[in-house]
């Protein structure tokens, strides 16, 4: 009996270790050829993993592109912090983590002279504050979009002119505001005439959001929730993302998207080169391709987000540009989201929690 | 032989230790961490008790859970009783029907309720067609909708635990009771109900406790008033990476769970 149990235990140990072995084996099998590999961390289906682009780029530069996907900005930050030097080459942070990544030295300086397309970017993207530190460039804007107002064109005939329409009692019971502390505070700041990135009177914002609460059909959190509400005719107007509104329109929904005159919320995704990369030249070439007129034009006019390249933006069919809110007029109305410290995030989130919790 | 059998608990204990106890202590550690990085602090707990809206939210979450538990009990007891004592053949079919919702993804279930309850949805259309109401009940995006969704999600636990308890009740006891002159009601009150008490108590526990922590049903079915304490924890972790405060709320919730378990144990002890 005793022998048997020892045997079982041994067997169990062997089994466990053989499984552990399986985990460690994969990965580092060196390919015979010495072809540079460019590892890109990006969202899935977000331009850099387009097969046509990959094929063209790999042929031009005799290299290989590997796409790693991030699940959130925070996930990207963790990847940057924990990767070994040279493991990652290019990544796509937005304002929520960019400043942190630069301050922690996770990104290397971008050499503008190696980017021949940088000058074609809209001026505001070239001079965007958070990509520069001490006069050095650390990230390159890639695409932008907005969180503004979407409405049902069957019900609302006149495009809403102000962010105030989301706070307008005439749409009571037909509004879907977004359940997001940042968007809520920024939108209420626009309506109360404050700087959406640095509001000073948070009490006024809270009061405005509390006043708005009963006007909603509901708050939405995921894009899927919004499109179900819209398709089920539960709402007529709401806060929405430019990208999803364009997709819903393509699906035949009676939806229109507008950046109102008093402004809305904008976001930018930026390319950065990871510190410790061994392929800095290739990384610059990759970014240059990503911001080129052709790439930006093709992607933007086939359902992608708005281009930062001015020549690409001007080449897009004006009607399409306006309907997708990627026209210059919309761009100039936006308040682009800026980096927020933890204290600010906590304060805004607590404000929003209080609004949600108050009956 | 005895020691050998105890050895068999090792894998289970190991799993519990690594994936339940250790993470719990990690969370406890976080809940005392200062946001400014200056060592340990009680601030995370203090904030919760200083802001009145956290407390009122906690109270409304507890109330929700109590409603759900009571309604589940009222629905589940007769069903479990009939299954255990009155039915023979179709008992298993009913059991399967009760278990089937577990096979369905939680989000699918919630969205089904969304479509079912929305204005002019299936429920309204049905009630209109049989002329019970006119127009709409406007159930969706109210507390009632949340409670309906949660009862649907959790009442099977109640049915199963009560059913198992009732099945163990010896029919001979019931027969003896009636042959000694007790009415049906008296038999139920003095024999069946006390004997099924363990099932009721564990059912209450299995419904009430997970209800306290839900946030998906309240958010999707409850509309602007669908915020519960679970939402606050979710927002802390996923929106602002506020692990410290999130962990402290989670521990306050855990304390509430432990208290309610003790109360139930106290009620359930043999007299």
C-alpha cells in the first residue's frame, strides 16, 4: 500500500512538471534567417494589423511585423513596464497613460527628421502638448475621434447645436447619457461654461448632472448597449462616439452624429517608440507610413477613425467627412482629453458616483 | 487509513489557499494602502463612512437583496414542496428546467429581460392583448426590473436547497402526524417547515450573499437608478484603477456577508 501511494505522488509530481514544461517551451525558436522583427502593440483591427499594409511594409523594408494586442491603456502601460528591452518596438498610447510613460522613460525620443510626413499633420497635432517634453518629441499622433451627440434623424429633424441638448427637458425620457466619469464631467463643464480639462467649480457640474439625471432613459456603458437602445427605439438622442455612430449609420440606422458648436470631447491615439528597441530606424519608418497621406486617406474613407494628416483629411469626400464628424470644423470645436492625475481622476469619479447614487 | 483519507483533502485545500485565501489577504493589504504611497492608512475605510451616499447606496443594495431573497423564497418553497412530496415522474423534468438558466450566459439572460420588459416589449404586448392593462407598465429601468432579473437569476438555488431538504423528510412522519389527528396545516407548520429549515437557511444564504455583489443586472435593467455598491467597486477597479479604495469597499461588503451568515447560523441552530 505504502509503495503505491508514493508512486501516485511521484506520478502527480511528474505530471505537474511536464505541464509546466509545456508552458515554457514555446516562443524563442530562432528562425534561420536574420530578418528584423518589428513588434507593434496596438488595438485589434486598428490599422497596423491590416494584411495589405503588413504585406506592403514587409516587402519594402524586408522585415516582419508582429502585432500584439492590448486590452486597455493600463494593460499597455503594464506591458511597457514589464517587457525586457528590445521585446517591444512600437506602441499606441493615448493621453491617459502617455505622460506617465514618458516620465518613466518607457518611450524613446522620436527623431522628427526621420519622419517625412510629420509636417503634413494638422498644426494642432504637431504642437499637441502631451507628445512633447523639454522640447523633445516622444510620440506621434495617429488618429483622432470624438465623443459628442448622436440623434435619431426620424425623430429629431434639426441637428442639435449645443451640448445643452443632452440636458434639455424637451427630450425627457429619450436621452441616453454615457456612464463614464470623464465624459460626464467634461460634458457638464462645456454646458456650464468651464474649461472641460480643468473645471474649477465641480459643485456646479454635480448639480448640472443631478438635474440631468431624470431626463435620461438610461445611462449606457458599452457601445453594444447603446446600439440596442437605439435600434429598439428606446432613445432619440445620446452621447456617442464618432466611430460607432458611423458604423451604425452604415448598418442603415437613422442616426446622425454631430459635434455641437459649443464643443465636445476629443481623443487622440499616438504612436510611441519603446525605449530599448533595436529597430529604431524601422520603427520610424513604420510610424511614417502610418501617418502618410495614402494610408490615412484609405483607412479613414473606409470606416476608420479621423486622420491627423491634413492632406489626407482634405482628400476625403467632404460629405462623408461631415457625416463622420472628421471635418476640420468639427476638429476645431473639440476639447481634446488631457492627462489627469490620480487625484483628479478620483475626485471626478467620486462626483459621478455620487450623481449615480443619488435618487 | 484515516490519515490517508485526510491527505486527499490536500489538492482542494491547496486550490483554496492559492486562489481564495491568498488573494483575499492581498486585497486586505491593498485596502490599507495609502493612495499617496505613504504606507498604511485607514483612510480608505474612513472615506466610505464619511460620505453619506456610500452608506445610502449600501442600504439600498441590502434592501434590494432582501426583496430578492424573500420573493425567491415565496416562489421557491411551494415549487420545491410539490416536487419533493407530490410529484413522481416529471420531477426530474422540472429540475432540469430550473437548472437550464444556469447554462445561459448571464448577459444573454439580462438582455432577454431587457427586451422582454421594455416599453411595448413582449410583456406589455401580452398584457395588452389579454386586456389586463392598457399602454405600458414601464417596468424597465426601475428597481422592480432589477429585482425581477435577480430573482430569475438566483431563485433556482433556493428551489434546489429546499427541495433537497424536503426530500429527506421521511413521509412516515407526515403520515404519523395526520393519523394522530393533526390537520394538514398543523403538520406543515410543526413537522415539514421545521425539518426543511436547513434548506431554507442555506437557500437564503445562497441568494442573499451573491445578490449583494451583483452589478450587471442592476446596471442594465435599473437605468439611471441602477447603481449598487457592486457598481462602485467595479468603477474603482476598472475606471480609475483605485485598487485601494475598491478593496476596502469589497471588505466592507465581505464584513456584511459574514455578519449576515452569523445571523443566519444563529437563527438556524438547533434548539
